[in-house]
């Protein structure tokens, strides 16, 4: 890109209100830069003259904006792309960043991200500062110490910061420190030193291990470790202070001469020494690649993640390799399009052209691809090239067939006309006919470029005329019976030889294909091997890094920094190991690819041998018959293979797991949550609805003991007797529900909250939130009484508004969102353990539930302390509409029993404690509800597994779990399964109910309608939240395709059956033709009588199916030439009688053709009516489902509204006016939504039907009349 194409800089990354966003205009400019780029970025405190230096590098006085006030002038990161002054065909990309540490900024983290992005994007990084490199300058460079918190080299979550930062040196840019307004002498110990030596001295570490020394050394250690190549430039003040405001307009002679010289030396160094921007593995970066890096890094920051080099390179590789595959395929298409002229004379000719084009295409891919992990893209290229090759083979085959057929028609049409005129229906006519046929065959064979189908098409044509040849043979009165028999045998022998020749040609062709496959894979391996040699660059890069590390280690050893030396020694060992692994992996990759190629070739060889053995068995049959048989066998095998897994799946789904002990569902390892695949597998096998009871509370409060009792066991969930939390993560136990048949009780025991060993309290909050999200009954377990301390310990409930979202809209406010928690939150039970007080208020006895409600009453007052005290109370009252409380006495007074409580017999436990346990268990078993989500969707084990995965994955991504997203994800999975289930049910029902061939098409369509109705009902039963009716549309398409397939099977069965019956019935007729019975005076009448008998007998055959008339018509048409020949040779008829007979035959043929057409039109009408019934069935069942969903929605809205109105009334009565007004605003909105939903039933239902119509109307409608009927039906539904 020339500079006149980009006359000035543009903003690359905007910084608006502390948020970083990428400028699309800048990305467009980068997309057009196909040359390699040298990226120079400058960073430093604001108002230090960074932009001036960058303008000089661009060869301009003006460009990047300069400022003269105390405010930072540049915002975000600005970019200027100019031709590189010293490297032809390269582009110099200059990045000017906003000034760090601007006083008007509120978020210092924003500066850190700007600093990190400048490093990630550049190949040369300039740090610009004022004055000398003193401790203040180092302190201002604290951003370099924060890089380990803001950049990741690898995507592996196991790598810690230290290990990860050791890799920074591999991809960090060269470091240049520009010291502005330098007024000191470059001297040390009275001797002159260079600027580089000054920098080196400034980076020396201070011996010592105190906190002060560590703070002093930290930025110096980071610069030494992260930047292998360092350079320093000093710049004198450019001019007098008063002139600085006009610096960009001053000429060189108005500036300090030494400053001008220093800027020139600086620019020269940057131009000659700044490297091309390169990624790991020696991947050169151009404009589009730089664009991809910018997008990847900024998106990661915006999402709250850390920019990761490995992820960025992989994302870039995905985009580039995908484009490279298409580029290689396009090159292949272009080369083949230019070189290939179809049909080719031989298969080898096409093969040679393919090999040359394929080799070039592979070369294009290998040159332009990188980081092709597991060679997925190269395999994709190989697959697409093979597909393209197969397409060319098919086109070549068709081109040859079409050309040969046209040629045969042109050459043999005079002969066919002569046969119709009876030229050969005379004594000696057969020899004349054979002689003429041989002459025409010779003429055909002499025609050039017929292609690979020449022989096969000729044989097919000759075989189609065998009955005509046979009829002429039998009517030739000059031949004896012996000569006729000899001639028949000769024809058979010729046919057999031709078939054998074709099979041999096919064998040669397949052998050539095998050789082509082998050469293709060899070409892939060869070019891949050549590319793998480029990995030497990576090895050299690692060796260079290793040398630097060893040099740094030696320096630390000399200076006595033992601790730093030990750390560096570990890094060096890691680098050495990685270097060995890289070298080994290069060899392994090539070997692996070669092994894959060998395996594929062996599989193809086996398939080829099996195919040739099958062909040998069918050697005497016609090639077409052989191919048809193979297709039928393959189709049957495919159907059987598909059916078997389906049966196994059904068996698995009916299996009910038995869990003898709990299993960890959500693991908490190093405060990182992960889902246990074994637990998910158990949930996947539970098809029943589930009742999910979760317990949470402080550690060492006896939660696991309660859950074991609910499972009917003394042992199970692990108990502990020490001060450490015993349960880690969330554990699960699935048992049959004791009082709800066909339901599974799932018990979730969570790790103790508030463990002193934990570093991150947010981890407890996520465990708490997950327990709430997954359960239908939530038990909170605490010790003592429900006092202020107990409520403060329950602060997790106040954090739920930050940890859970109801809707996916980012614009939803926390309060508005949390008011809908009541719609899906579980029932709340507070279990108070070791309770020793009397349940009385003002000396009057109260129930446990009244005790809880009294404890949750709000405290009057507006000061912050009171508001904080009320917050957990408010949240429990608002979020949990159904609350229950159980208080438990101390289980035993003997402390020694408490250490092994699970071993203590019941009779040794406190009587009151036993009574409360039974009451608690009874309540859970009778009142704990089935787990449901929005709109009454019942949760099964399989669905619960999806929710767990969705929530945990969301937490790990740094986002907030959202119920709407989880239900949408669940719906996607379940609806896909529902579609497949319904489609399989349709296929199964059709297979059981149909007996092919059906007598009429209507018989098949009636069976289809019944099976389809059941399939749709099955889908409606198992699907939910198919708001856009995409899955219902998909089911409609699938059933339509399956129905068409059954129609085709029915036609094939009918065709096969009719052909067989007609062949058997017509055998006497064909035998008489061969024996010449009709080659006598009056023979034509005898022939008509015999043919009529065949038609009558055929009409009596039952259940011939839909192809009956068509097969008969085809047979009669095949007899036309024979009938014409017999007619012309009948000496007993006059010419006039023959003419009448011809006309009569034409009339009969026309009548039968008309009858066949009428039958086809009738079948088409039946299909259209069936399609109309299909649509009506979908709409009818959709109507019922929508009404049911609406009723569920209304019930849910009623429940939310009723609860909020109750809370609102309590707040008003207790004098909390502010909270009342706040809740009233949201309640009024909910009331309005409820009334609108309730009163606008027709409009609501009509809208959903319109959505369904839009989704379903894309089905092919062949008739406008049907379309009108559908519109009419929708209109009736709306009324």
C-alpha cells in the first residue's frame, strides 16, 4: 500500500469510556495489505513526545496528533501504514498509543491493556520516557510487571504464571528505550559509555531478599527476562521550551542539531533492524493476519479473558487454512478446466491431467497453510480433491455416454428405419442385416474421441436390439434350423466376450485408480515433509532463546542471585525439554501422516478385492444388472447397520442405573470447577423425571449426614470429624424416589462454605449458585439459631443477582432480572442444627416456620448498617416463595459418638432428634417437587446433565449463568433428539405397516398419514421452546424425504414384481417369435391373439402395484418393432390390410399412453392431497401444544405475580416505603404483562401460528390451489 493510499493515521483500537473496541475502517485497510508487515509500536507516559517520533518514522511532520496541554491527546491505539523505506514489498505499520497515566483517567487497568496490546502486536516495541533511567522511571514502568497477569502464552489452564511467562521471550518484540530531554553525560566511573551500556547498567539487580529489594528488582527482572534484544537511544531537548508548542511546524535548522542527528540515527536503526512481525513457528504476519490478531486480542479482553498467543495463532490458522483449502481447490478447478476436454479418449489421459493439477493444488496449500493441527485441513483438502476428481470422472463418463448414444443414433438410425419398412423381412434378410450391422459397428468404432464408455454403450445398444435381430433371424426362410441355432450361439458368445472385455477394462480402470490414490497420498506426504523442514526455524528460535537464558543464568550466578538463578535453571530445563519434544514431534507428524495414508490405501485395496470377487461371480450377467445388484446389497447393508445401533440405543435408554454410592458431579480442583464425565453418563441414562434436593451450608455442620439419611443409608456421602472441609465440589447420589413411582431422587451434597483453607471466596459463591440453579428443593444447613450472624453467613444469597441471569439480554438490569428468580428458584428449607432454645415469642409458642418468618422480618431504619442487615432477609423473601424450617436437637450428648455419628445405632440417638429426622424425611419425600424450568418443562436426568454442563462451562468462561441460555441449549439438544426420535418412529411404523408393493398409491399414503400423525405427536410430546418452529420444519422435511423414499421403494418393488410376472407370462410369446411361428401367412393375426392373451393374463395378476400400467406399456412398446416386422412379412395380408393394422396398433398405443398419463395425474393429485393433510396435521398438533405452553406460561406468571404482591403488601404494612415503591414498579410491569398475555389470546396465538407458517411454508408446494387451502385453514384457526 502506498502512502498516498493512507495519507494519515486512523484509529485502530478505540478507547471509549474505558472500553476497547476495534475500528472497522482500520481493519479494512489491514485486509488490503498482502505484504509482510514490520510493526513498530510506541508506549510511554502522556505528554512525552511519542507521536512526534512516530511521525518522523512515517517521513512526515504531521500525522499522529500532537498536544500541548496537560491532558493526554492520543486515545486508544492509532495506526499508520506506509511503504517500508528499506525493505521492498514490505509495509511499515506504526502504532501510536495513548499516554499512560493520564490524570483524567479513572481505570488504570485500561493503561495496562494498552501496554499489553502494544507488545502483542509489535515486532519492535519502543518505550518513551523523560530524563534518566532512575527508580522513578522504573516505578512508572510497572506495567511490564503486570504482563504475567494480562498475557498467556499457552491456552492450557494447568500452566501457572511463572511457567507461562517463561515463554514470553519467544514472541515478545525487540525492546527500544527512548530517553527524551536528556541533559546528562553518558559516563560511568569517569569514562564514556554507550546508551546501550547505560541501559544495561540501569537494569542490574540489587542484591538482597527484603521486600524493598524485591520491589526494586521486579521491573528489571521482567525486562531482562521478557525482552532478549534491548536497545537504548537518548535525545537532547529539541528546541527552546517556548517553541515546543509548535514543534511539528519547525524546520530542521530551527531544531537542536544534536537532536536532529539523534532522531536520524534512531530512524535508521528502526528501518534497518526492526524485524518482520513473526508468530511462533516462523509464521510471517501480513495485513489480514495482523487484523485477525487485533480482533482476537481485543475480543478476549472485552470478554474478561486474558489474551492468549496460542489461541490467537490457532484462530488465525483456522481462518487462513480454511481459505487456503478453498484457494487450492479453486486452483485445481482452474487447471482442470483449462486442460481437460471431455470426453477424454482414455481414462489414463484424464488421470494424468488430474495428477498434475492435484500436485499444483497441494503445493498451493502447503505454501500458504500453517499450524494445521493433526492435518485436519490437509485431510479436508484431500477429501475435496477426491470429490472433485470423482465429479470429473462422472462428468467424463456422462460426456462419453451422451456422445456415444448420439453417435449410435446417428449411425444406426437408417438401419432401424429399414427394419421398420421390412427391408430385412425376406429370404436372406438376416445375412444382409448382420452385414449392415457390422459395417455400422466398424464406422462407429472408427469415430475419434468417443471416450471410455464407447464399448459399453455399443454393447448396451446391440443388446437392446437382440429381439429385433432374433425376429429377423427366425423369419429368414433361407436358413435351416441348424444354421439358426448356430447363429444364436454365435451371438451369445459375442455378448459374453463383450461382457468379459468390459469387466477387464473396469479392472484396469480400478487398478489405475488405486495407483492414483497411492500417488496422491505420496504427494501429500512429500510436500508435507518438505514443509516440515521449515520447523528447523522453530528449533533455531528455541536454541536462540536457550542461549539467552544460559547467558542470563551465568550473569545471575556471577552476581550472587541464587534464588533467581534457581528459577531460571528450571525455565532452561523446560526449554531444553520443549526443544527435544519439538524435534521429535516433527518426525512423528510425518510418520503419522504416512501411516494414515498407508492405512487408507490398505482399506481401499480390501474394498477393491471384495468388489472384484463379487464381479467374478456375476461374470455372465449384463453390467447394468450387476451394478443394480451391488446397489441393492449396499443399501440393504446400510439399513441393517443403521437399525442395529437404534435397537442398542433403545436398550440403553430403558436401562435404569443403580448407584450404590455417591459420585462427584462438579469437581473443585484448585478452585477450578469441572464436570465429571462419569457422573454425566449416569445422568444421561436416567429418562425419568427427577426430584433434585441440594444441601448447602458452612463446613462441618452435618450436611452429608442428612443427605445419607434421605438416601436411606448411613454411609454414602463422606462425613468428617476434623476442622477441614471434607466434601469437595458437588457430589451426587441418584436413588429411586421412595414415594413417587417412575421418578428418580437426586441428592446433591455441596462442599462446606467458608473453609479457611480457601483462597478465593468467589468459589463458594459459585457452589452456592449452582446448588440453587440445579435443585427443585434447596436445603440451607446452619448451626445454633437464626440470628444476625447466621444471616450474615448467608451472604451468598445476596450475591445471586451478580451470579445468575434470567434473560440473556445484556441490557437487563439486576433488579429487574432478579424479580423473576421466583419463577424458577427452588423451594427453600432452612435446617437449624444443635438447636437448644424454646420456640416461643412473647411467651407464646410458635412453629418452626413462624420462627423462620420472624427471623426474616426487615429491621426499620435507613442507615447503611441496617440496610446491609436487611439485604439477606430481603433476598430470601423475594427469591424463595415457598419456605420451610426444621430445627434439630443435638443428636447425642456424648461427644465421642459425634465423631462417628454414622456408626451410632438409632436407639442411642436423642429421641427428639430422631423424631425431627423422620419429620424432615417425610416432608422431603412428599413435598419436594419434580425439577422444572421455565414454562413447566420437566427435567429428566439427561436434561439435568445438559444444565450442569451449560452452567459450569459458562462459569469457566468468565460469564454469568443464564437460565434462558441454558433452557435454549437444552431445547436445542432435546429437540434434535425429538426430531430423530419422531423420524425413527415414523420409519419403524411404516416398515411394520407397509407391504410392498401396495396395490395403489392411496393405500401407501393412508399408511403414511397414520404413521406421520403418531410421529408428530411424539415430537410434540418431547420437544419444547421450538419458538421459530425450526425443528418442526426439520421434522416435516425429514418425514417428507422418508415418504418420498417409501414411494420410490414402492415403485421399485412394483416395477420388479411386474417385470418378473410379465417376463414369465410372455415367455411362450417370445419363444414362438424365436421359433418363427408367426413367420407364416396369417402370422400377424396369430401374434396379436398371443399378445392379447399376455395382456389378459397380466391383468389378472393381483397386487401388481403402482407401476403395473407403465411396465405393461414399456413391454408393448418394445414389441412394436417385432410386430411391425411380422406384419410386413405376413404374405396373407394385402397392403391395405397391413396399413389398417398399422393404424390400429398406433391407436391402441395412443389409448394406453393416455390411460397411463391419466393414472400418473391421479397419483400426483393424491400426493398433493397427502401433503395438504400433512400440513393440517402439523398445524392441529401445534395448536394443542401452543395452548398448553400458554397455560403453563400464565400459571408461571400468576405465581410470580402472587408472590411479589404478597411481598409488596408486607413491605407496605411494615413501613418500608422505599422498598415497596421499588418492588411496586416491577410488579406493575409484571401485572401488565400478565393481563396482556391473558386478554390477547387470539392475537398471541395468531402470531405463533404465523411464525409456524413462515417456518413450514418453505416446504415445496407444487400447486397454487393447495397454497390457497392452507391460507384458508390458517384464517379459520385465527378466528
